[in-house]
């Protein structure tokens, strides 16, 4: 009898010790993506997940919901801000409705190469965007995804020159600068949420769209598009954001851990993007999509800077704010 009682006491004692530990190990974070898991966004999120789960020794588990499972990207920004999800990876143009100052980064032809993309997201400028996003959007920037330039695809005709854009209906995000850019260049932009895009292309509601090569291949746009044109009007940056309220609720140690994870995931994503963009382009070509270069892109650049930039100076913090970035990039 005594032996049975002793065993029972030991079981209760061990159970009591185990319960707090089980509770500690249970924090699950929800991160939403607009793109599929095998995209640049997915690479960034998966790397962040791996680092956080390992560094926290099981304290945090990260669940990723790709391809708009948690709603469109602007909805995910709202949900992260109010705490119904923890974080998201979204295209920069889908965060500018909540932070107009960051709209500088969507000015056409502001970023002209990979070096520019890195310069504008690190150092003093990187710190500046982090502070702005906290203040204006209520989200905490943990890292950047580099998805390369948004190239043009369409099912109607080859596009090599400005003249070829005339009459082309293009799906664009609900972003005023991008809409005005395509108008100025002669196309007919149709604002549309990302999850609706494939069907719209398939049903010929629109002729084309623009996204980086990796996203185009991941979304299987080769099934509904015949042509791709190597445009360089907008470098697609993909911020990894968490709700600022959530971030502030973390201990100093956990904040540091999340910050390190974001930086390391950003570096990993950069290496991926540099190598995989060309692979994705070649895969599109292998699937039968005809690829072409733009013959008169210097004219596209002039139109963008002369006609589009002045219309949005006020909305992104004034011309000096744009000039500051231009100067930092050495243009």
C-alpha cells in the first residue's frame, strides 16, 4: 500500500514539473504570405521560421500560411497591426497604404540595380524605414526580401518598346504610384487584388501583369501568358513585418532573437534572389514563354521621372525625401 502511494506521489510530482514546461513550449506564431511557399517570400519566411524555432529551443513555433490563405496582403498588414495574426511578408506596395512615407521605395526607376536595393534597405536608410513603419503603420520591420525587378508578362503581343504598351490591359496592385506609372507609359492599368490575378489572366479580363521572375514561375503564369519583357521600373522589396504591439510584448532577449533571425533571413533571401531569378526566367522560357529585352527603356525612365515622380512628392514626404534617397544611392 505504501509503495503504491509513493508511486502515486512521484507521478503527481513529475506531472506538476512537466506541466509548466509544456505550457512554455507552446507559443505558435502565424505568418501570412501573399505568394506561394516556393517564392522569394516563402524563402524568407522559411528561413526565419527555422532560425526562430532553433534559437528559441522550442519556445516558439512558426506556422506559415502562403498564397493568400490569410487574405490579401493589405488585409494581412491590418491583421498583424491589430494582432489577429503575428506577422506577414508582403510586397512593399501593399504596405504603403498604411505608411505613405515608405512609398518612396515604389517610385519608378528609383532603384536601378541590386546594389541600390541593398543600400536602400540597410544602414541609416534601413533604420529610417523601421522607425517610420512603427510610427505610421504600427508594424515592426524585421527583415527584407529581395525579389528582383517586376518584369512584364502578357498574353496579347510582344512588348519591346513604349509603343507596344498601347492598349495593353495590365493587372496592377491597388497602389497609386504603380497605377500612374503604367498610365504614363501608355498601358491601361486595372487595379486588382493578387489572389484574383491568375483567374483574371486566364479569363482574359486583363492581358498581363508585372512581377519578378520567381513569382511568375511559382504562380505558373506560363500557363496563361505568352510573353515576358525585361522591364526594370520597380525593384520588388518584400518586408517581413510583425505587429508592433506583439513585438513590444516580448522580453528584451526575445526581441533580440527575433531581430537576429530577421537579419539572417534577409541575408539568406538576398543570396537566393541573386541566383534564382535567372533560373526562374529560364524555366519560364522552357515552358514556352517568349522573352525579350526593352529597346528604349531610357525613354521609360525619363517619362517616369518627369511625369510620375512630381505627382507623388507630397504623398511620400516631399521632394527632399526622394532627393535624400537618390543622393544616398549616388544617382
